[in-house]
C-alpha cells in the first residue's frame, strides 16, 4: 500500500511513475484542494483535475494542465461580456482559462455538489469515469482556501491563490500565506496514511501544495509518527523550481530556496529526501538537517526516469 | 412606444420584423421565464436567450435556438461521466444540449446572479453585449417554473417544463400545467405596458409561453384595461402549431386547436387577433368570439413578410 501527498503538475508527473511500478497495485493519492475555486458558479479543483487528467493520459502535454485536443469557444465568447461587466463584479472574467472539454468536468462536479454529494464522492466518480488505476481523494470535503498576502502594497492585500497564481502569474512579492478554513476542516485519507508501506510526498510546492494538507488536524502528527515510512522528493533543483513559484515563495517566506531549505521543511515528517544529481554537493548539508538524502535523477523527462524515481522513493522507506 | 409579450422561437422571429419598422425606436420585450432551468448549476433562460441571439442575428437558423457556428465539445465530454452518475442523480445529463459558445452566456448569467444581480440586470447586460436595439426584460426576477402534469400514468406525474419539452420531445399527453411560484412573483414590465401605444402578443404558445406572463399579479388586469391597444398573432395556422406542441397542448387542455380557440383565449385581453390567410374562412368565427380579426400572411418566411406582419399588428391597435 502506497499513499502519495500531491499538488498539481509535478505530483501528476511523478504519479505516472508510481503507477507503472508492478508493486503499485494499491495507491491512494491525497490531493491538495486549497487551490480550489468557484468561477462562473462552477466548482473547480485544479490539482485534482491535473492529477486525474495526467493519469488518464488525457492532459495537454505542452501546457501541463487541461485536456489535450481542447477548444476554447466558451471562453472566447465569454469575452463578449467583458464590456458590460459592472464595476466590482467578478463575473465574466476570462483570466482563468477553461477549455470546452474541461468544462464538462466542472459542470459534472458542480451539479453533484449541488445535490449534496461530497467532493470525495465526485472525485471518485470522475476518477472512475477516466478509468484511473489509483484512488484519488481530496484532502478534505470541507472548504479550505489558500490565501496569499501580497507584499507590494496593492489592495486588496490578501487574494485567493488562483488570483495570485494565474491572474498575476505569481509575479508579485508575497508576505504570507494562510489556509482559510483549515482549522475547521476534517482531513480525508488518514486511513490510507496510517497503514501505508510508503508515504510519498510528491515534488510539489512545499508551501502552497503540501502545506495545506499538513495544516489539517492530525495530518502532521500522523506523518511525524510514521516518519520512517515517509519520503519526499525535492521540487527544487539547483536552486530553482522546475515549474511555478516554489523557489521565489521559499525565499520570500524566509526559507532557503534550495534542497537544504526543503530538507528543513520536511525533516520533522519525512525520514528521507530525494534530491537531483545537480544538487549532489548539497547531500551532506541535507543530512545535517536530520533527514537521509538520496541523490538520483529527478528530472522526469522520460517514463523510465520517472518510474526509476518512484521506485527509488518507495524502496527508501518500505 | 411598443411592448411585446414574448416566448421563444416564434416571438424571436416576429421581433425581427418589429425592430425593422422605422417607428420602432422604443421597443420593450417582456419575456417568459417559466421555461428557465438550472442545469449543471448554470441558470439557463431559454426564451430570453432565443430572443437575444435572434435579434443579434447570431441564432442558428436551422435549429432556431442556440448560436450559429457552434461547437459541442463540453457536452460531448460530459457524456464521459454518464457511466458513473449515481442512481437518483440529475448531474451529468446531456439531453439538454448546450453549445460551447452558448455556455458563455450561462456562465456569465450564473456568476452575476450568484453575486446578487437580478435576472433583469443580467438580461439587460447580455442584451447590451449583443448590441440589441430593444429593451429585453424577464417577466419577473423571481423564480417561476412551468410544471407539466403528464396524463400517461408515468411517474413522477409532474415534471419541469424542459423535461417535457426537450427530454420527452413534448411527445407525452398532458393533463395540466401550472406556474410554480407565480403567486408570489413580482411582475416586471408593467411600466412598459402601461404607456405603450401598442402591446403585441407574439405568435408564441398561449398556454406555456404567454400564460406564465398572464399569471403574474396585475398583468392580466392591465391587459384587460388596455385591451384596445393589445393585438395578438395566432401561433396556430390551419390547425397546427408552426413549431412546438401548441396545437396538441390546446387539444389536451380543452381548447380548440384553431384560430378560434386562440381567439377565445385572447379575447378578454386583446382587441384584435391576426390570423394567417390559410385560416381566412374562420375570420367570422374568430370575430364572433368578440375579437377583431385581421387576415394576413403570418408565415414569416422572408424579412419582408415578417416586417409587414409587425406593421399590420401595430397599425391595428395604435
């Protein structure tokens, strides 16, 4: 039994390697929902969709999100309403691009939630519709929203994550991050983490993809207790994030933007950190943070490398 | 000043003639919303959209509803979820077909309603986005739903209008119709009906498109009082509806499916009924119902015929 803590694109690519392993017959993926948002009345779960579409081999390989062979006619026509949107309204906005085929997923999810289904129910239904070989569960059925406080004096100072990530292209300085609703949210997946032979922390952003999961009641405690079975993959390689703002956010929020900074964040909950060969010189510094360091190729450029990375992770802790 | 009471396709075609008249500089269209529905969490106003898209010359001319040059990728992909829809769920249904471009309108409307805008606000914004030369207002901002009771013993006996009209292709016998919520709904457009030089009842279904408007508090009384300025166009020609189930519904609900039956329904509120030349022989029977009968070509097959029909109506009562 394998459990994976996952964000979006990096986690999804890593999972492709996990599911190719012969021993990976029982994989549970617990996915961040702090990035979830409601746009145009539709409930959108970006990380769940990225993981689902990727494992279904339906993801657009260039963008890394959304579906391949996508059309954009709904969004193009939504632009017609731009001229009539009243001041202060957030309707009709097109900065969060939704493809036509992708919309079907949000329509289905929204309708199911409206009739009382839980996000876990719908996530499972969607995963089954795509014939996924793993169990995908949202980190919680409750509303948790990652909120970002800007450091550049713009108002409003605090904005929802997607506004920071997509609308502002994560190109503004950040002062702090909090997970609104996390205090009251009931975590899901503890029953998968508890008996797991290996708990893998995917190469996702530690501060905005993995931190929301860790912020839920009992999760960090459970990981600390099962630390011997927990291994993380560094999303930082040679001081940079392969994708997204992890390096910049780490710097801005007082963490060293390196595998050593990642080691410090994960040492309390993971017994091993997998870093890329480019960072081999930092292995000793990583281990001095109290976490075992495994050096391998973490750049998931081929299926073989990705599968080998997943195997290395699992063998490190099980 | 001209006011028009409108349903969907027939009314929309008629309105194209009205707006081409030189004197039609101040036209208000009050549109049935009893057909409105929520699908996949989206608020859909079929009659308003048909009128809007038609006047914008953006309607699909073959179907008579939805946008021209449409794609259907969202609905096609929604079909993927058919296999996982739980029993009793109404999510993921594809019988109400929504084009990708058309979805933009529903996304915009849904988002605006969610932030507290009225249906009248949104309808006006959408009309402005399409540069319409008329004022379009929903018959009410409140929730009114046309409910159809089946006469064939199937359960549930009472179903929402779109389920009857689209899903069952209006091919089941009907026992009765009611307008849920009409008692409590506040009508809109009385301020346009009161001073209008001419009030035109479009060639729409009297029982499911015009009746919902008439069911709202004060509307029928106002029309009775202003009867001299009210003219209706019969949607029944030679005993048949040009489109939709008007003839069948009239028969099933105890009305003669002919211009005479239409005359009986409208005589209390309209001083003139415009019927097609094919029904010329029934003009005397119409007038014996206490309503003036005007015979002309009502088959709106060309712009010229449509414009002439609109002119005939206005001249009849103003």
